[in-house]
């Protein structure tokens, strides 16, 4: 493992601008990919990718549901073709808001659930089961 020197760790104006430009260019290329993917009706179509070895075809962009309580945001994401949503056990009220909108689409979407480390697998499974019962999934 190579240890970085102090000179390599410090960020000067030149490194900052260079890094910022690279990231901005990456974002623009990503947006141009999305903009270039139009279907026959002229509306945008969300590109899909296969998720690992699961065979599941998920949208290129996922929707993190943490701290989003505006149901219009979830509806708009679905309209734009997002089918991958991520929830967690940090704020159950956000999960409830998301689930109210997402439950009718449950056959067409994928949801991941993140839980903080538990002492045992039994606690984790209980937490997951609790989420599934409360959410309606």
C-alpha cells in the first residue's frame, strides 16, 4: 500500500479545478446519454441495466427515499421510468410516504431496504418483516 505524501494530500486551486471539471464533464456526459434516449413518442425513456447477477433490469438512476416526503416526487420518478427505490430504517415516516405512492406499482418496481447493523440475524429478519408488514409490500 502506497502512503501519500503531504504534497499529494493537499488540494490546491489547480487540483480542485481539474477535479471539478472532470466531474462536471462526467455529469454532462451522463445527462447527454439520458437526453439521447428518446422513444418513438418523443418522451424520455429511462435507460435500464441488469443488476449484477440477479437478472433484474433496473433503471440507470435509482431513487433514495431517505428524507423525501413529497409524494409528487415519487410519482414523477415513476413517470420518468425510475423503477429502483432505496429505503432504510432511519426515518420510518419517509418510508410510509414513499410506500403510499409505490404500493400500487409494486409489481413494476424494485425496492432495496437498508437496516443498521443488528446483534443477530433474527433481529434483522424481524426488522425486515416489520417493514414489509407496515409498507404493504
